[in-house]
C-alpha cells in the first residue's frame, strides 16, 4: 500500500469525532474482554446502556401482537408483523427451534430493531474522510458480530447461499475465522478523493480490498471482518490473442503480451512420441511432428480485481431518483421477504445484495490509471455466458467479438505506453437472466427476427427491455481513480451517458468493426443504432434487417 493510501486508510490525518470514538472504544473493550458465552456478551453490552440510535424508534411505542408501525422514510406507514408479545423494551422477534438447530443456537432471531437492548452497530459513516472514521462493513451474524453488525444482507453475494448449504451439512463452522495471512493485494489500488465522496461511490466498498489490514483492530477483537474486494495478478490465455499474434495484428512485447512457455509442453510431447514409438502405433511423419517445437501462442499479463456489491442505500436511492423507503420496500418484497431488516433497521444504511459483482482486468501499470498524462482504453462488458464462453450462435449477439476486440484494444493501449481496462459485470442477459434470454430467442426465431421488433420482444416477456441500470456502473471507475477515458470500446449510449454524467469525460468512442459482426447479429446492431447506440453509420428501414429463423438453421 502506498504511503498516501496508508495514511488515508488508517485515518492518521483525521481524528475521529469524540462520540464515535467513545462508542467504538466501548464496543471494542467489551469485545476484547468477552471470554466465552453469548449470554455474558449480551449482559456486558446491555450494561453499556447506550442510547437508541434511530430517531424513528422513539415514535414507535410498544410493539404489539399485531406488529409495529414503522414510519417509512417516504412518510407512508409500513407494517412489520413479526413481534410476538408486547414489551416495554423492544426485543428481537424470535422463535425457538425445537430441533435441527444444527450449529446454531436454539433461539432464532428473526430480526432486530434500532435501539434494541444489546444492539450496538459499529458506526459506519459512508463517505467519511478516512477508513477509521468510515468504519468497517460488518454483515455477519457470527456470534461476536450479531450485536455490532452494521450492514444488512450477507457477504459473498449469491454465494452466501452455498455457504449456508455448507453450514447446514456441518461442513463449515458458521463461526469460522478466516486466516488472511498473505492475502493482501500484490498491486496497489490506492486512495483517491472519490473514496470519500458518498455521491461518487454507492455500490461498492472502496476499502473492500484493504479491510483485513485497515480494520485489523476489529478483526483482532473478534468481529467478523471480511474483504468485499480482492486483487491479484495473472496470465490470461485466449485463442483469439494467439490468432491476433499469428496474423500480425498484435505484437509480442515480452511485458504485456508474452510467449506461452513451451518447455513443459515439448517435454510432454516428446514423452508421448516415445510412448507411441514404443507401441509402433504411429508413422514416421507424425512422430516427427510430435518431436518438433510446438508454438503454444501467447499469454497476457494482467492485474485483476474481483468486487462484490456493497450498497449504501440512501446513495443508491438518490442515483435512481427514488426514496430510500421505496427502495427498501421493493428490495424486501422482491427477494421474497428475505431481509426483514430492510424494513426494521432504518438505522442500518448498508446492504450487501445477493447478486453478482464484477471483475476488473488491467493491462499495463496500475498506477497509470489515475495519471492523466497516460492514455486509457476501457471496455465495460456485461456478461453473456452463451457467447462469451461457449460461442453460441443462438445468442445472435456481438458479445464475444466485442469483448475480444475490447481486450485487444486494451492490450494495444498498454503496449503504446498507456493502460487498458476491461470490466466484466455479472449482468447476464441484460440482468434479466439467462432463462428470460432464451425465451426471447425462441420468440424471435418463431415470430420473425427483425430489427424493428428486437427490443419489443424482450419487453413483451420480461416487462422491461433492460435491467442493467448503468447508473451504478461508474462506481468502479471512481474506485480505480479514472479521471478521463481516451478510448471507450462501446456503442452503448446508456454506458456512455452514465460515465460522463458521473464526471468522467470520454474522448473517443469505438463501435465494433464491421468484419467482427457475426451473420445473425445485424438485427441486434441495427436495432441498437436505431435506439440511440453510437455508430458512424445510420439505419433507415429497420424492418429490412432480418435474422435467420430456425428453419434456416441446420439442426
Ligand atoms: N435479454 C436479452 N439479453 C441479451 C440479448 N442479447 C444480448 N443480451 C445481453 O445483453 C448484454 C450485452 O449487451 P449488448 O446489448 O450486446 O451491448 P451493450 O452492452 O448494451 O453495448 P456495447 O457496449 O456496445 O456492447 C449481455 O448481458 C447479454 O447477455 C437478448 O436478446 N435478450
Ligand atoms: Zn450475447
């Protein structure tokens, strides 16, 4: 970590406000002194007698059997019908598991309330000017974290469900403490002013990759601190880059593009040739081929970062121009009521949603990203598994060709002395999911595949043509410290507008080259151009652009 980042991350320059400091110190002291049981932990936290934290709570009165009326943030009353009996002091609605509690306690806490006895969230001040003032994100229901957790939801996005499966089978201790030795990033993604700006970053935790280091005191005190970002280095190998080098469009420079080592391959091939020769199975010519040097192509040097979503709910609501209350209610309803605390804990502003995140691939020096004198190329790519990985023709899209074009341009930019970035978002099928996507394909192939109807078919089935909501996408660019984009490899007006509106100028846009558009994808491209996507060409009659129907395809 660089000196500037360490200073910012540790918050040495800016002392914490006294109230926060006292509360934090009290909680930490208690956690440190806590020896064993949950009961003694509860007693100790209760004895701290800290005041209720939410202004809403004082207006509640006593919980009743029929539920309690919590004022929603937009003013309308919402009912949380979970409380079982009246009480002077709010208690966690809970049930007692008669059997099958597994590794958990018999008493199941269904939800919690602000100001409830024993509930003292570690302060989390989104956008605060140092990591110490900002505070860690704690979402865990780990025995030492439940009473101090300050985020709703669970770590690892959708993979939290797999962790639950492992716990249910007794394969993982729910209170397992991770060992973070040697897991720190090998390259520095360093602090920049956007980390302190709660309007610039609302959907990821800018300290996510540094959490085990900058929040070590919490971890040492027993709190379940987890990174939501990890950074590493790798070589990636793509057959398209082998081809680009063979065709002369890409050069091997020994730094970004390196030759794939062939020693071990040649050794294996020689061994295989010997074996075949011993069995006298092969003719002399093929033995000769096996012995000769094999061109294994090239590999690309990358630094990469995996990011899980961490949502600051007021900031997310503001981005979409809705109230926080409406956002919370909708998240609660559309996840099958999975997170009651969205409604009961208005004091908790952070939510870890059960969705996929993104991966950043960086070609060239990471420190060039925030150096405005260096050229920067960017491709924002939304997942299309069928095309990206399997090259499916039914996808009738330009996804993989555009991704490969983006990677090649990013690499070339790094070779010219700049930096290239490709960001891969898990937003399959325009974030409608693959099931919906295939239904759309079927409807297109059966009902006449033409550009005029391209978006309408999706809308007919899904109710909306796109749910990627690019408004949150630029957060990762601000986390990286991008100040301007020289070359944007995308035709999307939505991606362009979201980036520019977030304060990052785009100097030049590149559409997918004509020769990379697969035969069936003209429908998609023309529909997009007509809908406002960037292109140097224009389309006059959309109904004339038609794709293949199933009858035209060989099965
Ligand atoms: N639901 C649905 N999703 C699609 C379809 N075709 C592509 N996608 C998805 O759309 C996303 C890619 O978007 P595209 O429309 O190809 O392009 P874009 O990202 O908007 O713009 P560019 O940056 O110019 O590529 C991926 O998530 C694909 O899985 C389709 O017919 N139906
Ligand atoms: Zn696709």
